[in-house]
C-alpha cells in the first residue's frame, strides 16, 4: 500500500520528464542573484536559496549561492555522492589532524 506522501513523491519524480539520474548527479545553475536551481530534464527546479540569510549582505548572498552551484557541479561532475564527499572531508581532517570547527573559534 502506498502512503499519501509516497504518491506525492512519485508525482514529483514523474514531472521530471524521464530524467532518472539521482538528484545529486544533475547540473545546478546559479541564477545570478540568490537562488540555485537544478536542471531536471528540460526544466529547472528550485534547489537552494540564500534570500532569507538575513545575517549576510546582498553581495555575500550572491557569492554563497554561486558557491553552492559551483560545489554542487564539481561533485556531480566527479560522480561524488554526499557520502563520498563526507568521506573525503573525513580523510582531509584526519590528515590535517584538526577539526575544521577549530577555524571558527
């Protein structure tokens, strides 16, 4: 038996026009402002926004959105999943012998 949410998610996936790659392998585009979109088939869909980051200046919001798109595309072009990225980060932290949070102090 399918739950209501499962049925809704099936509709979302169906609207992707036959695109069957995992979301994290699809290309992202920065809108030049505060939004990052993911290209699904022939359409783009909202992925992330910095519009509500009230602690950032407008220039910082644009920079962050552009960075999100660039990093998303780097990972997708390498075929990295989120788990792969976390493993890379764990290896990097282990090699450096410190926690990245130390930089925030």
